[in-house]
């Protein structure tokens, strides 16, 4: 096994175990921190894929900004444990019939994924063996501000709407 | 060199974990975190395919996905705070105002 494979296994395991910890353990504070660990693993994978811009943005924006926002809200609400079952009630989808249908659909979907992955040509080729990487941030920026100009501008409107929406939603009603 | 299929399988596993989290957990904040896991699984696929094809578009779409994730986190957490104020609970089963 070369160093590439070792790094892939290491970072992939970090990402997977972090994601598993997010879902598996009950304390939301630890979930957020496990997700940050998972993001560091993903960032390492982006470095392996020779995309340093995405790797750095992953750490700065995701782990640094979005996850801190989550952590802030978790601590603000003092929700350090999962709520008890006092609100739980029998959902119509939890009856045996819908659950069996859902299990069949899940198995079918898994079979379909395996079928697609085994039948597609070219998946065994090593990533980056055939084409050179686009590594420089200059190239990323050039395409982002020319070909994707419209999408970039729409993004700014999306963020403005989200900002106004978040303020309106979280505001305390005076009545 | 690592085959492309490894990245796709890893991304699929991450996406499955995120989906399981959305369906299994009883905490709105963990639900939002599971959605973030799913978005990141898709990001990994975009970057892997972009690297395979030698184009920059995969990285740029990742940038847009991150923007949408940030907007979603802001609005989602605003909703969580507003909901928590009314019910003092984060269990999604507690919110039934729109159910009949």
C-alpha cells in the first residue's frame, strides 16, 4: 500500500467515524464536535484530490463558522441531551405495512447502487491518472467570476434572504 | 492512485449515515447536522468527479453547496429557536400545529 492509499484510508475512516458518532450518540454538543472531526477528515480527502481551495474553505467556513453557529445554538438552548419520549406517539408510517414497504425500497436502492457501481466503465481508473489537476485558486476564481457569474450573484440574493429570514424567525414577538 | 469508485463508495456511506440520522434521531439539531453530513457526501462526489475529469467545475459547485448549507443552517437554527420558545422541547414529534 502506497502513502496515497494509507492517507485515503486514514482520512476516510476519520470522516466515516465522525459521521457515525454524530448519529449514534445522544448529546448534541458531542454531535457537533464529532461533525467537526468528520469535516477535518473530508478536508484531508480534498487535499488528496488536489483541491486545496475546497479543503481550506471546508475548514474555515464549515468547521469554523457553520459548526460554531450550531454549537452556539445548542448551548444557548441548553439542549445537552436528547429529549425524552414524552412527545412520541404512534406515527402512521410506523405500522408494519409501511415499514416493510420502506425496507423493500431500501434494499432495492442498495442493489441499484451496487449494480451501478459494478457496471459503470472507468470507475477503476485511479483518480487523476488521466488528466492534470486544476489546483490554483486563480483558475477557480476565474471560472467562478466568468462562467458562473449569474449563479454567484443569485447566491448573494439567497444569503440576503436567509439573513432576513433568520432575523425575522428568531425575533421575539411583542404582543 | 486511488480508484474513483473508492470515493464514490465512501460518499455513499456518508450519505447513508446522514439519511439514517434524519430518520432515527429525535432531536431537531441532530437532524440538521445529518443534513450537513449528506451535503458533504455530495460535495465529495463533486470534487472527485471534477478531479477525475480535470475540470474546475466540481470545486465551484462545492462552493455553491456550502453557501446553501450556510443559508440552511441560519434559517434552520432560527426556526429551532422559535420552536423551542413555544414548546421547550427539541423533539420533532412535539410540533403538531400543522398536522391534522
